[in-house]
C-alpha cells in the first residue's frame, strides 16, 4: 500500500499539468451505465495519513467458492456525504495507463475505472459526523487481486484519500462461470467458461459423462481479445480490463433419452438422463486445476414429441446484491428476474436472452459480473443469446445503427464470451432446433432488409423447417421489427423500428410464423395474430385452428429501466404491462402450446394464451401464403 501511495505522489507533478482530452470523455449512450458517472480520469491526490481503509479477510475462496463478502472499515478526518469507496482490480490500479491519443497531452493519473463503488455513508449513518464507517461488499473471482480506495469530492471530481490492503482469491486464475449453448447439431452441447490460464500455461478441457456412467475428457479451444480490438472509449480507455481467456469445449453425440438403460441402485430416472461435467486445466507441470461439478440434460431430437419448456426475455443487465453502483437505478429488475428463473429452473429446458445482455457499455469488468450472476442458469441449461445495440453499435464499424451504445465494444466481448451456432459469429444470426421448436434468431444491429445477406438467412431458416415434425416456428430479434406501443416509436409514427416489418412481414406470413418476440423496449406487450396491421383472429387467449397471422410480443422487461407506453390504444394490442418479467413457452405436444408471461417480482402468471391445432391447420391457406394450385387431376 505504501509503495502504491509513493508512486502516486511521484506522479503528482505530472498530474497537475494534465489537460483532460475529449477522447477520455465517456462515450456511453443515454448516460445509463452506472460507472459512466465516475470521472476517474479527473482524479487528484488528497492522501491523508490520518485516513485509512482496511479490508478483511485478505484471502478469499478458501473453500473453493468464487463469490465472497468483504468487510471494509474506514475513516476520514474530513468526512463528506459525497465520499465514496471504489473497488479496483487489479489492486495496483495506479499503474494503469490510457493509450496515447495525442502525443502532445499527458495521460491522466488514473485510467482504470472501479469495478464497482459505494458511498461511504451507505450503511453508516453517522459517517458525516464521525468520519468512521463500515460496509460489506460482494466480490467475485475475476482473475486478479483487489484493493479499495476512499475518495472525497464526489464521483465527478474524485480526490483520493486512502488506499486499502490487497485482497485476493486463493486461485484468481481458476476456471469459472460456465455457459452452456446448443451446438450446430441437435446432439451437441457447448461449454464456454472464463479463466486466467492462457494456452502457454495450461491445456483447457471438460471432463464429462452421463450421471452414474463413465466420463471422458474433451479439449477446449481458447480465445481472448486485447484493448486494440475495442473500437472506442470507454472500452479502449478507462473501461478497459483484461478479459482473461474464454474457453469452449464441444460435447458431442449426446443421448436425449436413456430410459432403456438399467438404473443403478438408488438413482432416479430423471437423474439418469442428466450429464455431469466439470471444467479443468492441466498445467504443464502435470497439476490439474478443477472447477466444481455441474450437470445438464441433453437436448431433444428435432421433432421429438415430449414436454418442452423455453424461457425468453431481453435486456436483463446485471445488478449488485450488495447495493453498490446504484446510480440511476439502472437495472432494478435484473436480480429479481434471475432469481425467478433459478427458482423455476427444474421446469426450464433452454433460455433465450435476446440482446442487451449486461449493459457493460465499454466497462469490461461488468462482463465477469454478469456471467457470475447468470451462472446458476447458464451452467444448467443452454443459454442462447442474441446481439443488441448495447453489445454491437458503434459508428463506422458496420453496425446498421451509428449509435455509441456499445461503449466502444463493437460486439467483441459478446461474440467471444458467448457461443452461438452461427456460421459467422460476427454476424450473430443463427437457427436453433429444440425438439418441436424451430427458432430463427436475427441480428437487428446488422441490415435485415430485402436483398441483404441476413434477409436470405431469415428466409432460409423459416423455409427449411419441417412443420409436421417441428410445428412451433418462433422468430426472435432484439429491436422491435414487429409491433410496439412504446412512446418513442409512437412519437416517430412507426410503432416499430423504422423499416422494421416492411420486408419481413411477408416472410412471417408466407412461412406462417407463430410467434415473433423482441426486446429493446423495456416492458411487455402482446398483439393479436396480425398481418399488415390487421388482426387475423378475434380470439385473445385460446386459439384453435389456423392463426392466419403472427402473434408479436415485446419481452424487453428483463431488468433494465422500464420504458413508457404511449397514451394510445391500437386494435392489435391485446395486453400491456409496465413491469419487469419474462415469457415461458411450454410445448405439450405437436398440437398444443402454452405461452405465459410472468412478473419478476413474484413469478406469477399475468398474461397467457394457448394454441391448439392440427397439422392441417398449419397447411391451411390464407392471405399471402397460398401455394399455387392447378385444375389438372
């Protein structure tokens, strides 16, 4: 700690000559990301020998856990209500430097944003008068050590008062936060995880096998990215943090059902159908580093007639269980949504998170915290993702929208840290077969209009499904390409993204898409079966026979701040809810489907409908989807 302070004092003269560059201003759309208000690049030194901050315990994860609480004790002889505590990792945060954008201007004293922060009086009401306080913060294993700094001057003009001792997990490099995803074939599961081990240090692999059976080891590939692959600030500057290494292993030739095997003594049938796995790294000295054990069940064969549950939502984000990073109450529903899905996990088979994953917006440390938050879900069932504006958009990088919503990430972290079975993961559009479902996942941050490469993919995805075996055809995308009553759409007079459904509605109608779902708008809304703004079915909750149109849903209430509806009621809008929630699809068989909208606050159902039909109803002819016929016999 004294060495760190000494280094900071040596940098003082350099710091006072510093002129803030415009390039260090935080390029975050809407100013929502909580860390965006912390002007760490404006930090000045105000170290006081009487001030202190102490963290306990020094060593975390002694029993193998990757999440642990730390207690901070601190004191400031000149307390202020705006004093705050920053959590930094790596601990020696004064050593970080921003890349030179202009040779004629010195870099700032600090160029490493905290990974989280909390006000000094958060749990110590007497701090303003006594100058003493304590707080508990939750840390996750993020491949490096931690230190804590006490600042005065508020978040916009921070003055560094004291720095704590260092805290570290037993093994910062340990394999953590596995994410399952469907592979490119129905009987393949991918396992992706994060660690601090590069390929020059260790060989990554997954040890796995059926519960009660023999296990094998499958190798994993390793990817990473560096600061130069980021497209702009803050991802290239104050938001940069080394992402470590992302590993992906492909578990192949899985069996969807194993009921015909003899049950080992004491093992239930549903347990036998599961696979056990754990993450491993073999160091070059022969030592093997292991994660805890996890389990999953194989996906059903395309067309398999069995009970299948699917959860879909968008715009989840991440939140802090310790109450830190409360600026703007950015993602207040995130933890509740996560909690409810975990609670119902035994009745969930696959999850689709359709864009705006964690809203890191250029603050790379947030990706680790997001993968830690969803680990109980993503380590158990396939967690399929789509690209949103907060993952991809950045001017001049090929994104369809020229906004700065990704904070300079331009899609790199999401494409690296989450596997999707796309032909080109940079495009991030793909199809997924799950039993009786065919999902066509679009990327609204790239051109989808007629004549584009993506339009061809969408048509092929919709056209190539065998509806006799996979009757439930679902279209998923982030931005609303269908219908929404959001106030900002209505203000534009569009009720959709500009040019959203103009081309695609003909494909939805031609190929008889049952349901289309979107995120981006942070609320819930359901339409009637609709085509060209006209309801094609008068029923609202129990559909029988042909729909004659597509039911559109906005399911963007995963966790980020809610969006307002316009004060207007359209004929095609059946149900609206200005609250956080998610959707659950249940396919009972090839003729019966249930959709339920559940609120994140209590997990109860607030909207639902059923579709009951036969194969001939899918074949039925309606407007703009009739096949040519002939009078010949």
